[in-house]
């Protein structure tokens, strides 16, 4: 708990009663077109967070800051062996520009008292305010990820049958949370494809874009869905596989040593 100049401010671990506010804060913190491609855009994300909160050994931790018992900020971490992954940090629009994000970042780290020595995060390139803010804390860029929209043209089957390896499990997860992961097999190759919310499929393996059998399978099985590709490298807009690729946004991976400001 943090008590400073403003004695009404507190930083604590989130509880079940906070879940609705957490979801609202994250959804308000990103453009609609981006949040739809994330698990926080899914209908069942609240239930997912509740289950995470019930398990005290979960590596995902949710911490909030509140003012006069009103939740005004939220941070989500994954606790890895040698680092903390900062998934989200969001302050309510009404309370931004008052230093609450800095307080929440520092005090949440103290509350977790992590064994790891680094904090890792991803930030979108359009969010220049956040980029500058992280830089003030000593975060430095270490990589880039590119988000592409994907559209299918004429696809031609090459001969491999495509199988879903984990269909019952994927269906169960989707019914419960509104997002899931399909594992597909085409010949000797395995691919993971994310199912996100009501509209999107996510591809994170470049090799899948060169497998026309899988592309055709997805196009036929999910004709109503849109597709986006998330890769750690730039790719050509001309794939030669009957698909069209358009860059939408990119994000920067940033890292900071905890001893720099802990």
C-alpha cells in the first residue's frame, strides 16, 4: 500500500470486485480496432480474470491503485523466472497527468518484490507519450513487432490435408472466454492460430503464409472472420500465395533493469 502526500491513494492486489473496472480501463486505453484483436476485447475476459485472481499461484498478477475507494488505475504483470512482463498499465482518463502511473509502476514492483531483475513491455509506435514516459524510467528498445492485415485472393490447394489437433479444447476455451488457440497440422508442419473475440484470427508464424493448404482451410472454415499477422520482422506486401498483406501498426519491445530505479 502506498501512502504519500495524498493519503487517499492506495496500491493493492486486485480483487474479484475490481474485474469490471479493470476490463473497462483497458478497453478505454486502446483504439477499438486494436482492442478487438486482443483478449481484452473478448466477451469472456472478465471470467478469465476472475479465475486468474482465484489462483494465488498464477504467474499473472493484477494490481490496482484507488483513490477514496475508486479504482483509478491498473497494472497487469506476468512473473517469469528472470523478469517481469508488464502486459498493461492504464490510468483512468479523469486522473491522467497527475503522476499516478509513476506511483503505480513503482509501488506495484515493490508489492510484487520480484526475484527477476528486468521489466519487459511492448508499446505501440503511435503512443508517443507512453514511449517517452518509459524512456524516462530507463526502458530501452530491444525489438520490434509488426501487425499486418491479411486478405485472401485466389488460393489453390497443393495436396496436404489440414487437421485440427485440439478442436475440443479450443472450442471449450472459446465458449468460456471468447478467445482460444487452434493447433493445425498440414503435412509435417504444425501451426498455432489464435481465435480472438467475434471477428479476428491471429497468425504468428511466417511459415503459415507460405502454406496454401492451411490458408485455404482457414478461408473456407472461417469465411466471416478477418485475419491479422503479428511478426517480429517486416514482410513484403506481395506474398505470391494469393494473399494481400497491409501493415497496420508496429510495437516496440522495451526492457529496463530493476536496479536502475527500484
